[in-house]
């Protein structure tokens, strides 16, 4: 029998032996009710305020996305900032929005947890610090944060990938903390994962390459998606994801939003390559989960 992966969230974030065994065997855990509903609502509301204040023209996005390399640059320098990223088809050929601004943004990243007080408070707690220790991060450091909107009807799918492709350490340590800020269901694009898939190799690495980006194939073993499971989650549930766990999410075909907040942490004792896409200003060092 497969090890279970879904449990009521432990009050203090500490994983018992059954949870530890489930994480080791599956590469993920779904912890029900980890965050309070009102804390989730506060994050969603704050995220919408950030979008409301976002002026794509002032941010230079309209010109930059249409210039070769401009989009790369906007992304590549976002590791220590709060930036809004548009849905692929949100701009027409003239650089005007094709949908209302509130539905044009795909995500916000990548230093919400350091730069915005509402996100900062949510992202730091003894409960999260305990959990990070118990999934094996000896010296957990929060590397990035993202709000993923998955807007009704136009929120696109996220194809199968491993987070360690994008955030590499030596040895691998990146771990994802995915919070459902709204109910994530089969029709609005909940997570999907392959139990045990984290035991396979890392398939590729995305990295800086001169002025641009490159993706190297490391291993051609296909993801065994026939063994995938859907992970519907209620508001406040937390999915913890091993960095090599293959995961995905389908498009949002429903008329309901599906907001999620993700944190990715690494172990500060591991080496952090200089060609990882995410690089931070020295003035903004990585912090742990403790408040
Ligand atoms: Fe991911």
C-alpha cells in the first residue's frame, strides 16, 4: 500500500513519524488547515491591491516584452523585488491589455516575503520553521515567494516540472511550500503530483547563460505521469513539495479564481550557484522562517 500523504496540519508544524514516512515515500504532503482562512483572505486582498497599483506602462513592460531579451531581463532582475508578470496573451500587438488588468496578471514574484509587511508576516512563523526543519532543511532560507492567480477561464496550465530545475543548490535542497488561498479543485487547476517521483533524477536545469537564459537536459527519463494524483486542496491547506518531485497543474476552466501562495526555501548550508536565475542584492540577505 502507498504511504499516506494527507494529514490534518500539526498545530506546531512538527511532523510525526507517519507524516515523515509519507513525505519520504511520496515526496509531498498535503497538510489540511495549516493556515487560517482569514490569513488567506488577507493575502489574496493584498495581492489584488498590488495588481491594482501596478502600471504596466510605467514598469516598461509594454516595450520590454516585445524586445528581444526584454522579458528575460524583467524576470531575471526580479529575485529581490515585487513584480507582476502578465498572462501570455494579455498584450496585443500594440502593447495594450486584451483583458481587464485585474485578470491580466499571472503571478507576482519574487521577494514578497521580505518586502511586503502582509506577506512577510504570513511567511514567518515558528510553525513554518518547525515544518522546514522536519522536512530536512537544516538551515532553511526562504529564497522566493510568488502569488499565482490562475484567473477564471484564462489561467493556463503549468506543465510537468521539478522545482530544482529552476532553483538549484549543491546538493539539492529546494523545497516548495504551496498554500491554497482559495479552494483548488479539479476544474480550477489544483496541483497534480507523481507519488515517489522525487526519487528519480533531475531532468533539466534552467540557468543564466551570458545575457540570456539556457535550459540544459540532464536526464531524458520521462515523467511517469500515469501514476499522477490530483491534489484538490481547501483554503488554508498547505502542500509541501520536495524539489525533485514532478508536479503540474491544469488550466482553470471554471468561473472561479484559484489563488495560491508559494514559498521556496533552500538549505543555507548548501552551495548556491552563481548562474541560478535568482540572484539577490547583498543588501537583502536570505532569511529563515523564524519571525
Ligand atoms: Fe513548481
